[in-house]
C-alpha cells in the first residue's frame, strides 16, 4: 500500500512532517553536503534578530541525564545577511524554509517580519517568544498572555506568510498561550522550546554554563512536551507543530497522535545527522502497518475513552 | 565528505591506568583524514550519555598501502571517555568524520616544532607522517605528569622526529612544563631558519606556547578543544573568540573554522 507522508499546515505544504528544529541545524546550508534538504519536511533556521549578535561566551552547552542545556544566546548574522546570503542557497537546495524570528522589542519582531515578507523563498515565520536565555525579548513576551498577543498581532499585521508563534513550556497553562496566539491571528503554534534549567559544578561551586541558566532539550523533556501538545490540542483549535526530545519515529508518533500535524527534531540531529531518512522510513512502515493512507489520518487520534484526565494545577 | 559509520573496535590497548589507544575499522573515514581533523564518536546506543564527543584522529592505519582504519588516543576523564576505555574488540561505536580544518603541513626549508601536552599528543602522529613525506625536519616537544604518561615515543623516533621531553615530576626529560625546554629552544634557534610551531594540549599551555612563538616571531597553529554539540556547524556551541583584523573579537565555530587556528588570532583572555 502506498502512503502519503505529506502534510499541510498553516498553508504550507510539507513533503513529510519532519522539520529540522531551530538552532539545531544552523542555517540549513551547513548540512547541504550531508543531507538532501529537499527530502526534509522543512528547515527551521537559527533564530534571527534584525542585526548580527555575538551570543553568550562559552561554555554554551552541558550534557545532563538524557538531555542537554544550552545557552547560545542567539548568535546570528542578522536577518538582512540571512536573506542575501543563506536564503538563495536554501531555495537552490529545494528546502521548505521556516524562519525563526526574534526581537528585543515588538517593533523589532515586526521589522524582521517585514523584511522577510519581501524576500523570496520564505515558507513561514516561526515567532520565537520562548528563548529562555536572553535578557530582552524571547521568553519575556512568551511568558505573558498580553506579550504573546502583542507580538503575534504585530507580526501578523506586516506579513502574508504563515505566522507560527513558538511557545515556551515555562508557564503553568500552555494551552492559554496557544489560545492567545490564535486570538491574535496565528496560523499555527509550535511547541515546545526548551525548559529553563541549571547545572552546577560542585567542585568549583560554579554554574556549568557561562550564562548560569540555560534551556533543557532532548529525551529528558519528551513526556512533558507530549503532555503539553495534548493540552493544546484539547483546548484550542489550531494546528500544532510538536517537538521536544524526538529521537525515533516512535517518539514522533506520540506527538502526532497527541495532536501535532508536524514535528521538529533538534537535539537528535546532533547525535545522528542522518536521522531524517530513518524517520521517513519508520513513518511509512507505521502507516502501512496500521492501514492508514495519510499522516492526517493519524493526527490527534489519541484514544482516551474511559480515561479521566485530572488536571492537577488547581 | 564526512561519513557516519558503525565502526568495529579492532583493538583497545591500555597504555596506562588512564590512557588507551582504540583502533577502529573505519577505512572510508580514515582514508579521507588530513592531519588535525577530528571525528565525532558515540559509544553505546542509548540516550545517556546522549551526545557524541569530538576526538582527534590519532593514527591512520594501513595494511601495505590499503587504509584499514584509524585510532583514537583516549584519556579516561568523563562518562564517554570511561566507556571508550572499557571497550573490547568486536564492540561497535558510531564514528562520524573526518571533520574540521586541518593543520597546514609545511614544506622544507621550514622546520616543524610540534608541542604536545598530555592527551594533546593525539593530532601529531598523522602530522608527523605528513611532514615526513615532505622531508620536513621535525621536533616533538612533549610534556606529561611523569614518565609513565609519555607514549608512542618510539613510533615518533622511527618517523625521524627528534624528541624533547618534559615531566612535572622530572622522571623523564626536563622537570617542569613543556614550555621550559621550548623556551630554551626558541632562544637557541638560528634566526635564519624558518620554523612553524604546532601546539595541542591544555589551554594555558597553548596560550604560553603562542606567546613564546610571538615573542620569537614564529608562525604557530594551535588545535583547540572546545565543548561541541554536533561537529557540523549546526548548534553554535563550540565557539572560539578570534580576532582576524581590527575591530572586536568574533566568536567562530571551532568545528568549521577550527579546531586548528592560527594561534595569533585566538583571543586567549576570553577563552575562559
Ligand atoms: C543548541 C540549541 C539551540 C537552539 N536555538 C533555538 C533558536 O534559535 N530558536 C528557537 O526557537 N529554538 C531554539 N532551540 C530550541 C529547539 O528548537 C527545540 O525547541 C528544543 O531543543 C526541543 O527540541 P529537541 O528536544 O528535539 O531539541 C535550540 C535548542 C538547542 C539545543
């Protein structure tokens, strides 16, 4: 039986649901010799501000049990150089490009979005309101419902591209943030970004990261991320791109069944840069085995009949 | 073009309580290796430890002319290096490479001075072989804690490399840091003879060697070790502060722009 892996999300057509996660795949072009970028569902590039940024001094990452902390600090070349130097290459490689946009102010988000609206080859804007390790911008907006609405609305006003706010898991009720994003005009949401976390060298009593705190990613966060996708799916009618610790096809399936139309893979790409083929093969096998013709036949098919869900937050 | 192979462990030779040489059957990777390049390895298939670790390629192994594999010089310090220490023949590990910018291999009449501290010996076996092919007169300045921490001396000698040794406890060679005999050699060297210095080891040692080389007007390349996430330019973890022209230092990815850098361009005081 032939199966169709393609998915449509927020007006984007993806060859398959597997997208390289922002910050874990450079600007995509770094991988073009190793991986045929056109075989990925999409490429979410490293977060971009208006201007170039140096990021945090090293040490920028530290491994933790089944995960890692990062505090890169959004080092980057700025949106204009990205448009001039990287975007044409990504287009030439046939990549579906999702640009992760950042700002220290709402005006900066809007300006970055406006510049990208004029550029050819931008598939969608992923609005990063969730970076946990920068002082201004990022999670500052994503931890407030009003901040979320303001950023999303400002970006919405200046672009025709799909707007996909990327939500932080560092809140009590992530579904209310998905709802705020929808109300402000988002086409989809992606979640989760990393969990604010910390590791200490007990011999020196110093934090292991130069930035003191950083974001936790990898398999350690997967069950929490799946739960958050599930909550958003239950509460809000908005397409979801799910992520957090996906290492295998089985992990990706959890997110899809919980309600994600597409998924992103970040940390796993560090461990296995050739993961993409394996995910595609694994998903094809799964769909065939379950007699499903398309991925959308699987999205949000979690069966919770006869199961009570008790929310413990109140 | 880097490849990822599931490499069989051919042998694991324990050199001491901490050091071992691991031979991997990875000919497709090994045959592409240039001196100073590295591989990203992961012993075990589980999620803990999760990430790969960068290792300099120690030797490219040949059977007659045919490349059969490569070896890694490992020192047991953390989780992954303990696993690498404990591997037995027949085990498999993931090995991705070769990666990174290699040393620039000099030509006569320039001489080569390789300066190694501890496990920083690793990139110099392949460099010595390449220098030998070009008939470059080569010296290895090599420092360790004690005589039992100095390895492969005969192999270097057989490749025509002159050795100058130093140990912290004085059990072999000069007592003290390897920079002690190196400083003396710089003073004794004929000004008219061009020398290129290559250094790998603890950061403080490479910084001291770079300063000595600058004082004596000699070219220097250093191989830096930075915590790495992917080895492919994807994560921006392994950055090094570098100054190539006037203006502020730039943080560049050591997996792509390094691990070998012109020592004079590294902003050592920002390296931590
Ligand atoms: C080194 C690193 C850098 C990241 N940079 C960004 C970024 O620039 N923008 C962003 O929205 N998310 C960034 N993230 C978060 C990932 O895109 C992803 O949301 C998170 O890591 C969870 O997925 P994973 O467990 O598959 O890595 C980064 C993650 C890592 C590990």
